[in-house]
């Protein structure tokens, strides 16, 4: 149970993280700082990938508990 709760919390935090990066990138774009925005978008992509792995782990744990 603890592992599932941890995976769910990690998923939530990673989602907040990549959304924050995306918002910051949008602000930088508006200010004309395209290179910095591009870097933040790449970081958001990496965090989104981590989140997908965490989500898969949570699903696996949840399926294991249903048995």
C-alpha cells in the first residue's frame, strides 16, 4: 500500500513540475527569450517521460493489490 501511495504522490508532483516548466517557457516566449523557453520545454518533456514511468509503476502496483 505504501508503494502505491508513494507512486501516486510522485505522479502528482511530476505533473506539477512539468506544468510549471511549461508555464515558465510560455512566459519566456512572450518575452522573446526563445532559447531559454526551448530549454525549459525539453526539461518538461523529460519530466513528462518520468511521469509516464511512474504512472505505469502505479498501475502495476494497483493491479498487484487487486489480486
